[in-house]
């Protein structure tokens, strides 16, 4: 049974518990807008009762506050992180594809289509006056404009590829920084909780970092006991894309290693491969998150054998532009498709004759990187790409060199058979697998439009999913001002009641001791 003044002790425990509740309520209210903060509460239980002297029943000893915990649903965290990774991937793809679409959509909607129209119109004009230097010059100028415009589009894509490479580097640096912070926080949590306390604020910081990390790459979290039998796990492991990234108080690093060899022929030099610090490659097949979105757009070539992945990224669209210029060059030069089969009714510039009766050379050529001049012969049209594609220097310098007659003996204005063959290319649906030159350009833009729409759709969907799960987390962990004000009133009343009880007990003892002379 309790000793004298036992009631004071019981009332005092209530007073202390109410004060602890008021402190936590104040702390919650102060952090209502703090990102990642989880609402806290006092862990309270009845004190250990005492046996009565009579041996019948027990006497309560008040209450005990034995800790401060937080409202947090770990299940919702584990549900949120993979969805956030997928959202990060498609938000990157959505924004980057939209940038590509701004450039490439112009191919079919405005500039390139207009260039193609102008080019074929100048050819049509030349059919009536094949010996006119003015119209010959117009053909050369419109062809040169076509070359310049398509090269500009490809240059924009290449610059975007360089920018994505820089983004990948920055993202890897941030991921490594998060890994270091997580290892440090893990150590602090371990030391703080070694005596049974709970490091609520540190756990919030750690969870917030995992939230950020999950947007960059797919993560898995494992928390396990160190064998001490404590309620909370003490060792914390973070797996990044299935590989150990943080092992409690130590972290591994990702490295950006410049490629020694280009993955694609038109890649800018200096692109990074992402590896672990021990040299192991990052498994891109299982990767998600913003890093995956960046690498897919930077390297994706729709499944070519060189390892670029099966996503239609910048290399894919540059390859399509390469295919376009190669097809146009071979058709105009030789009257053949890119595979070498003959185009019906198309003679080809190299099979024609110029105004002086000389057999034609190349109309479309490629720039020799050693000399800076255009090549005079092309052994393999696959050597042409959108960056070295050019009008032959010989043609640009002398319009008379346009070989538009089919006979050396007849180069007069009436002999326009080569030009008529050029005109057939405008609507020849057998020129490319996608159809005519117009249809090919439209197909590029349509494919990009479909990819962009899909990325936008997925990005919107996973954004809604992550927001929904995050809202569920906030319902559990978030601070409600109304609820805290209710708790404030409750703890205030408890404090007042405990204080009143102490006063009443004090009066009783005062009367007993002083009034009765005990």
C-alpha cells in the first residue's frame, strides 16, 4: 500500500503527463508545414500498482510517460517508393519528348515540308527551261536550304543529348550525396536509439531522403534488428536498383565514366556510362526513376544490337533522319533506292549530262572530315549522315554542272528527262518503307507524337497514384490543426484537473495536520 502523501505522487504523474502532452502538441503544431514531418504522440501507460496491506486488490500509482512515438505507416512508404520511381521516369520522358517534339514536329508541320515543297517546285520550274541558269540556281539554293534545315534539327537533338548527359551526371552526384547523408543519419539514429529511445526527427529526415531518392531510381528498404531484441530495427539497408547502396553507416558510390567508344556513330563524344565504384555496370534493364528516363532518351535506339536499349530516344530519331538523307541522296544521285533497287522512271543525276555534255557527278554528297570539302564519290551511302550531308561543292559553284539531260548530244532546254525523274520522287511511295518523302517525314513526327502522348499519359497516371498514396500517408502522419487544438484543450484540462487534485489533497493534509493537531 502507498505511504503517506501517496496521493500527491499520483496527482503529480498526471501533471507531468499532461505537460508532456502539451509539449508534444506544441511541437506538432509548430511543424504543421514542415516537409516530411510525422505527427508525434506520447506513449503512456498506467503505473505499476501496489498491493493493499489487506491483500485484497491493488492500488493504482498514476500514469507513466515512457516514450514519444510518431504516427507513420511503413507499409504506405514501401507502397509509395516504387510508384514514385515510375513517376520520375515518365515525368522525365514526358518533358524531354516534348522538347524533341517542338523541334521535330516542325519537320512535318512547317519548315522541312516547306523546304521539300520549295525544292520540288524549283525542279518543276526547271522542267520548262532546262538551260536556264536562274532556275538551275534556284534548284541548288532550295536543295541547300533543305540540307541546312534538316541539319539544324539534328543539331538541336544532339545538343539535347549533351544536356541529358549533363543531367545524368548531376543526378548521379545527388544520388551519391543522398547515400552519404543516409549513412550518417543511420549512425546517429543507431546511437540515439541504443538505450531504447526513438529518434523521431532523424527518422523523418531519413524517410524524406528516401522519398527523394525513390524519384531518381528504384529503391528497396530493409530494416532489421542487431540482435538486441529492441522493438525498432536498428540496422538500415538501402538497395538501389537491386544492389546494395547503403549498408547502415556506409554507402557505395555511383560513377560517371566517359565512354572510350561511341555507342552510336552520331553520339557526341564524352557521354557517360553509369557504373558502381567497383566497376560493375548499373543494370539499366531493371532501372526506373528519373535516371532511367534520362538514359533512355539519351541512348535509346529502339533495340539496335549495340546496346542502346529498346526505347525510341534521340539516337533513334537521328537514325531516322540519317535514313531520310541517305535515301534522298541515293535516289537523286543514282535513281536507286537505298537498298540498291532501281526506281522506275528515275534516271539519276550521275547518269545525266550537264550543259557542256559532261556526265554528271554527285548532286548530294557528304563532307570529308579531313578536307572539309564534299566527296566526289560515295562507295557506301551509309557513310552519309545528317551531319555531313551536303550539296556537292562542284554543283554549288557552277549551276551549269547540273546534269539534267539524258544525252551528251542533246543538252538543250527541251531535254529534261533527268528532271522529270526527280519530280517522280516527290510522290513515289516506294522510296522508303514509310512511303514517299512526305510520308517518311510525317511518320517520324507521328511516331514521336505517339511516344510523347504515351509518356504524358503514364506521367499523369503515376503522378495521380503517388499523390493518392502520399495523401494516405498524410492522413496517418500529417498534422491536423483541428486535432491538435482538440488535444491542446484535453491536455489543458488534464493539467488543470491534476493541479486541482494536488490543491485538494494539500487542503486535506493541511486540515488533518494543522487543524486536528496531528
